[in-house]
C-alpha cells in the first residue's frame, strides 16, 4: 500500500519533517517514492510547504495519508477541495468555496495565535523564576561556605594566640625560677665566705700580731682583691644566665611571628580566588535569565555566539531563539 506520511529529519531536540510518498512496508527513514513538501512545527516561524497538484494526484490514485498528514491536509483545505471536485463543482465555484472556508479558518487561527503568544510569555516567566531561584540558591550556598571558612580561621587564630600566650608564660616562669635559684645559691655562697673569714682571723699566729700595722693593711688588701676576683666570674656567669632566657624568649617570639604570617598567607590566597571569581565574565546563556539570553542572541552576530548556548540549556525559548538565529 502506498502512503502519504512524514519522514523525520534534523537533529536531536530540533526535528523537521518531509511529506513523502512511500511504501507502507518500508521503514520510516527508508526509501521513498516522491517528496511532496516540508513541515516544521518546532521553530518560532512554523513552516509548511507542499505541492498541491502532486498531493491531489496521489490521493486520486488511492494513496492513503497517515493521521498526521490527514490533519495537515484537512487544515490546509486540500481534502475539502477534493470533496468539491468529487461533487462536480467547476473551478470558480471551488475557488469561491475555498476562499470563504479560509476566511473562517483564519479567524479561528488568529485566536489560537494569541493564545500561543500568551503561553510563550507564561513559559518565559516560569523559566525566569526558575533561573532566579537557582542563582539565589548558589549565592546562599557560597555565603554559607564563606562564613564557615571565616569561623574556622577565627577559631584557629584564637587557638594559636592562646598557645603562644601559654608558651610565653611558661618561658617567663622558667626564667624567673632560674633567677631565683641562682640568687639563692649566691646568697648561700656569700654566707659561707663570711663564716670562713672570722675563723681565719682567729687562727692568726702571735708572730703576725707583732708585725706592724702596715703589713696587716697590705694583707687585708690582698685578701679583698682575691675575694673580688672570685666573685667577678660568678657575676659574669649570672649575667650570661640571665641573658640566655631572654634570647630564648626572642627566638620563641620570632617563631610565633612566622607561624602567624604562614596562617595569614592562605587568607590572602582565598581573597585572590574570590576576586578572580567575581571578575570572571559570564559568557554562557545559563548565566543569564531567558529574556537577557534571547536579546543577546538577537543583537549579536552569529560568529560571536559560538559556544554561547551549551548542551545543558534546557529552556525552550532560548533554544528557539538560537535556532532562529542560525537559520538567518
């Protein structure tokens, strides 16, 4: 059986159809006998072209149209014209009847076009709402992550400061303990020296007592010099011991300053990354709402729109605008 049917052409999510004459046993996209027209109901400018004479010829021979082709021919008035021809009407009567039928049909189609425009506006509004919702959700998630990072950084900083303060306290306490122990040992040594001096005085022989006062004074002077010499190295060792903890404290403070600088460096890197993300340009249709994307497609040349509409674009209005731009 010979059939008038549609043969699918085009690409994924953007089909158009050929009105063809084919054997009913052949596959949909297989061999055809004749191509009679083209039908496109997906793009904004719907298109329907066909050879009326050849369509009537195949219908007279006995070709059976498919349900979709029958609806198309019925809307175009081809089946009505065949009906008038079978009733034996002449060309003038057929033309007058067709004109009257077309005026009634156009009035009905005008109402349908208005409703279709309203539907498209509603679809645009819904797409814009969905896009705004997605943008707000992304912004809220980014703000939460930023607050979480800031809280973690503040907590780490507080812990580092508390640790540094505890280390400083311990170092100061150790230095104080060391100075106390040294002071105690020095006081004990002085007491021992004082206790030894009167014993030495009591052991002086009688011959030394008979010596003149000048020799005693010379001996006392020499003893004083020896005592001072013995005390000098001790005082130097004390000064070194006191300077040592101060140097340790300085070294610790330098290490702490380095730690704080290393902790502040990731903050600067985070700020740079935020500035980069803010400065990055939006070059995809998914970053705009539907109206902005459609206006951008209409107002820019097609050479500059390469890659503007990605495969992940689900909004029908944006796809239609892009397809219309490509067809221009």
